[in-house]
C-alpha cells in the first residue's frame, strides 16, 4: 500500500509506542483530493471527546480550487472511525501514561482511505540530538560500504 500522505516529523518529534489503523470520514471532494496527494498531516493530532475520536489540523487542499461552489474549510476537524473497545483502550492508555495520538500516514486500502495513528510519547531535546547522531553514523557506515564495494 503506497501512502497517500505521511507525517515525516512524527518519528523525529515523538517516540511511537503503538500503531493503530482507523477509517476517516471524508466528503467526496476530499477523497479525490487525498487520492491525488493533496493531504498534509504535519502538525495534526487526534483527540477523544465524548467517546468519539477526531482528527484536528489535518489539511486537505480542495480538489479543484476554482470549481468550489460552497465554503470549504481545508483544516476542519474530521471524524475517525473506531469501535467502542478501541476507544476505551486508547482512553486508558492516553490518561494513564500521558500519551498523544499522532497520525503517521494516510493510505488506500481496498478502495477506502485509512489513517495510521501512533500512540506517541514526546521526545525531549536530548533524545532528538541522539537520534540525529544515530542517523549520521548510519549514513557514514552506508557511505563506507558503498565505497568499498
């Protein structure tokens, strides 16, 4: 499954503990826009209110900007589809361990748009520095291997 949208900063800013798949409620125009790659997950997060999960700050640009005949808000809050057991499980984890729900990627599965959420814990500044050092060391090793072969 090729991702339609990804949140590249999620793995840098957060430590992902668990991944969950959910459906997302979109209008027809939004579905077409997502399939053409006009979705942006940067800075978005999921919240749970009244036993309903919602995606906040997810920006989906209009499919045909000049052809919109009604007021369209690209940053509107969108409903995520979970069953009651999953919501109860997520509520327990979020309140107990002080975690957040971060969207990682949006993809097409059997003709439906799905979103992968990560139960995440925020990284501190020194953790981010360590991850940068690890990436740089991996790059050096890969370059050395390519140079020898």
